[in-house]
C-alpha cells in the first residue's frame, strides 16, 4: 500500500515547519532585557535587583 503524495509531503514538511517555528520563538526571546517589564525603566548593571535570586522572593507567612 503506497502513501498518497499529499501525505508524503506533509510528513517531509512537518520537521521543517517545527524547526522554523521553534527558531522564530527563540529569536523573539531577549537574552538581556533593556527595560523592566512593569515599570518600563531602563535596566542598569548596578541595579540592586541584579543580585537577587529565587530565595529572596518569598511571600509573607511562608
């Protein structure tokens, strides 16, 4: 039993489409943000938040 040409084409294009989609998503991510998302202030190397980690962010009562 042979696959139809359409099914064969879809099988070959699926990895290409996945690769292009993944590349597009990664390209949209910034590696070093230029401003803070809430205040929209410009980031600076000396900002005190640069030294924070997950352990510094605890909710009251925890």
